[in-house]
C-alpha cells in the first residue's frame, strides 16, 4: 500500500530519518514504535506530504507520490491525523466532520451562488454521513458543541471520525491513544478494528501505548535513530533483545533476562 | 429640519460604503484569518477605475470615458480583483505576517502612485467625476444615492452570507482555525486563501466605486491608512469578526462615533479644535481596546450567529417530524 524507499531527512546537521525503507501492506494495521526522537513523526509527515524528504521516494499503491502536496495524496486515499489534537476549535463537532469530504459542490462559489439546489442536496448528504459517524463514535450529544470545548479524548475520537468521512484507503494515525483514558481507549481500538475489517482501511499507527499496539497491530515496525531496527509480530518484538537495548540502553536486555 | 434629514441621509450613505468595506475585510480576516492591512489600496484602485471609466472626458488625466455607472462598478471590481490576485500569488504562500507587511506596502505604493502619476489620475489636484442620478425622484441626489447604496449593500450582504454558510465558507473558517488540519482534509489551502483574498478585495473595490460616485471627486488624500484601512478594521472588530451582520453594525456604530466626535470637537474654540483631531484618533484606539477587553468577539459575535442558525435548524427538523 505504502512503500517508503530510502527516505532520508536532515534538519541542518541533524539526521532525523536515515535511509529508511519500509512497507505498509494493504489491509494491515501496521504499528510503528520506537523511542522518542526515533524519527517516527518526521517519517509520518514525509509520507503524508507535510514535509519534503531530503532524498528517497514514497509510493502509494505503486504510484510515486513523493512530490504531491497533501491534498493530492488525500485524493488518492491517504488521510492522516495529528499527534497534537488539531480540531477546528471555533467550529462545531458536526462542522469538523462535514468539512472533510472531497469535491463538495458548495466549495465552489459559483455553485454556492447559482446552483443552490444542488449544493443543498449535497449538504444534506454530507450532514447525514457526519451524523452517522457521530453516532458510531457515540458523540451525537456533542454535535453542536464547539470542537475546542470537547475533552481531549473526544477530540481524538473526532479526529478519527474525520478519517471516516473520507473514502480513505490508508489512514496514518499519530498517537491516537495519547492522553486518553482506558474506556475511551477501548472505544478507539474498537473503531479502528471495525474500520479495518468492515471497510478495508489500511492503518499505520504511531503509538507509545504498548497495550494498544499489542492488541491491534500486526506487523509492528520498530524504529530507532531514523531507520528500521526490526519488524515482526508484537510477540517477536517483545523477545527481541535489540529492541530492549534501543529503548532502555545498555544492559537492559540482560536485566530483563535476569528478571525472567 | 430638512438640513438634519439631509445630513442623516449623507451619513447613512457613508456608513453603507464603509459597511461594504467591512464586509470585504470580513471575508479576508473574519473568515479566513488573512491579515490585510492594505484595505486602502483596493478601495482606491476601485475608486479610480470607476472614476476613469465613467467620468467626463478630461485633459488632466486618462479618460474619462463617460461610460455607464454599472460599467464603472464592474471595472472597479475587476481591477481591484486583479491587483489582489497579483499580490496574493506572491504573498499567500508565505507565513501570515508577510501578507500584513506586503499589504501595507502595497497600500502606500498605490497612494503614492495616485499622487505622482498625474497623466492617469490627475495627481494631487484630483479627479472630477460628476455624480450619477442627480435627476431621479425629484432630483434629491442624497436620497437617490442612499436608495442605491441600500440596494448594493443588500446584494453584497446576501451574496456573502450565502458564501459564508456554504461549504466554501466552511473551508475558509477551517483554514483560519487550523491550516494543517485543513490540508489533511484534502483542501488546497492556497487556492481557497487566494479566492478569499481576491473576493474580499473585489468587494473593497466596489466600495471604492461607490465612494467615487458619492463624492463625484477623488484625491489621493482620501485613501490615507487612517480613514481607509484602520477605521475599517475597528468597524469589523467592534461589530464582530466573522459575522457579516456584525460588520455592518460595526460600520454603523463606529462611523457614528467617528463623525460624532468630529461634530463635538467642532464646537471647541478654534485652536483647541485643530488639536482635537488627533484626540479623535486616540479615542477610536481606546474604544477598540475597551471592546477587545470587555467583548472580544464584538457586538454581534460569530458564536451568537451560529447558535441562532442551530436553533433554526432544530425548528425546521421539528417541523418535519
């Protein structure tokens, strides 16, 4: 689905992503873990088109998208969320969702002024879709609340809801579980799994919460220092000494062995 | 009595013209968050375009071509739109503060251009245009112009309100709230910002044409930043940024205060009266501070408008079931 080919990104002298190559297979929920500063978010930004790579290629469905701006990648079915909730604060939850679908006729001024009937019909459809998404997320009661007034967890849900408004093929989630309580986390996990199974969405998830990764993701890719350290199922990763080494530094693996 | 009515109608005409300016700025700042502090440039370009197109033939400057009023207004919209397109293409890709710097620069360039390029504009001696419909409805120009202004304001308001409520306006507000999230929702942020900037400037150009025909005379001094940019900003912020009704209310309230203080300082002895002019500017500044501290959303807020809209939708849904 997504192929990352020899991507390197440097900021001045700092190498954030170092000749990194990886695949996100169609239909998978691929997890991406690694210590802070491993380059996960930078790589995400490059995949989604928010940062240009210094070198390398991004392929989406075999098509080179390296030089396409974010909205073009969106049209090809790639959607992302942000690590920091990026809700549209002074717009309602419903409006946050209704914004998303592409090619709305009312986004053209000419249509808005001269084809009101068509725009209204289009809006009714968009609204219905948004209401359905809110229902799935159990957020119907806050539909008319300003998104800025929602709780942190609701903002996260809303962000996932926005990806549900699209005919997305692949969704990049940047820490969907950060700052979310257990109950809500369960809800988010459930929504992701359902979208994957019932709608065939491919997911690529950055997350620090290992429970969420263990529950959802296969395969899991481990990144350190800007490139892929290893890849496998969560069980394999757990047994991998290099991973412990990367996370906890020298001697951690030995200590873990001693514990076991 | 007749004098008071005449004065009231005169004031309302000006409020209408400023209202159109504030509506234009509301698209740019209120909806999209574009920091245009060069309102005067687009206002002036519109005014002079319409003046050249409709004015009587003159040796002193280009034209006039004595064309119909509507041609002049259309021309004003087109030229100010083209100027906005050129400025926008260069600056809108940059960070927000650069637009502010560029726009204030453009406004000054336009004003100096009007002053020095006499072959085109008549320079500092100004441009005689003549006034339209002097001989309608018993020949009261001010009344006729007021009716005309009300019609134009109504048309502009309705068109912009439709645009604001449409998905088009929703994308603009989304850009204002969070540019990255809007990009992630697949919108071409640059294209929408450009549209908002150009449309807002077209509206400002239209206001310029109205201004030109209202006074029948133009000079570069009318387009100083204080009157043609700063006052419009105060109107929009005071009235309610993001709310078209607020823009119009703001124009009304601020213009009344502005001209009211002119009247009040006129009553002072001559030596104080001249100095009081600066005090009026200070007063407007203080007023803006007070509004921002006590009612930052303005007299009619965007949030209030939304609440009413949601209530309307609920009523409609209630009727259907």
